[in-house]
C-alpha cells in the first residue's frame, strides 16, 4: 500500500486533487460510474476540466431503462467514451440454469451471488493494473459508509479509494446538479435514490433511509452488493 495525504484530499478542490492524482499515478487512476447523481458530478468534473482519467461502468445486463438513457445522453453530451464491463456470459448462464432467472429473491446468498457475477467479478477486471479507485460514495448512503474517509484502503480490491463527495449532503448534490445543468436519472425526482439493477431498485418515501429502496424483500439485512464492503483506513 502506498500513502497519500488525507489532508490534501480534504482541502484541495476536487478538480485539483483529481489532477494531482493523475500526475502522480498516470494511467493508474480510474473512476467507476453507475450514473447516479453523485457520479454524474464527478463525470462532469473529469470531462469538463479535461482530466485524462478513464471512466468505466458495470453493465449488469439488468440496469434500469432510465440508467441506459442517462448513459447514452452523457456519451452524446461530452463526446467522451465511458468504457463498459459486462458479466461473463458463462457465469450468467450457469447461475440461471442452476437457480432460475429471479433466484435472487429466494435468499440473501443467491442475491449476493447474482451481485457477485454481475458486478463484483466485472469490476475486478476493470481494476487490473490500477492503483486508485474514485467513487461517488457519501457517508449518508448507508450505516457502513459513515466509517469511510476521503482516502481509504479497499481490502477486497487492493486499491486506494478516493471518495471526493464523502461529506456532501443531498442538498449540495442537487444544487451542483442544477447549477451545472447536469444530466441525471429522472427517477430521482420520483423517490428513486439508490438506483441499481431493475428488479433491485424501487422508489421510496422521501423520509425513508437512502438504501431503503434496494432489495426491499430483504427487510433489515445489509443493503450492500459487495462493491463497497471492504474498506480499512
């Protein structure tokens, strides 16, 4: 593990720290987007300021129609490539053959296996040869994320994770989005806060917790897919 100054990460403007990271680790820094409102902010900063950091997304094959629309519109607006990583078809075929197409409703284990096949395994390929992962995580997203820092070590992916919007509150996210006329998923205006795959994301009451709309059949179980569950400061 290499060291980066947390104080600089907290005090520098996001665009300036992103430029710092690229210069320090050229070709080794990557940003993953799910086209959430937070991720659209970071995408805008990277593309607008012409910071040569690669952006990728995980196309699970079951994303919301609105997510694909935001992806397409973002591509056209910035005229920049967002690389897609897909699950391996043989893994999907095996899962469906053995469990059926909607087995993730049956148990936490089967849901997590589906998430692993569609999200975790592809992202491991995206991180090959990389040293630092930029995310749109915020502490208000879930109980687990309250323990995060601007810079963390991800035990699972063996990467430094930079969370530039960590301390942003929802009003800041919406304000930035409005001021800069950013593209965003229209479901956010209808109670869609945490948006993932189509079967696993539901609109929620405005006063519900942010992750309440994810995997609603799992009641009070952990609301994580496995992408952001292994951090250590």
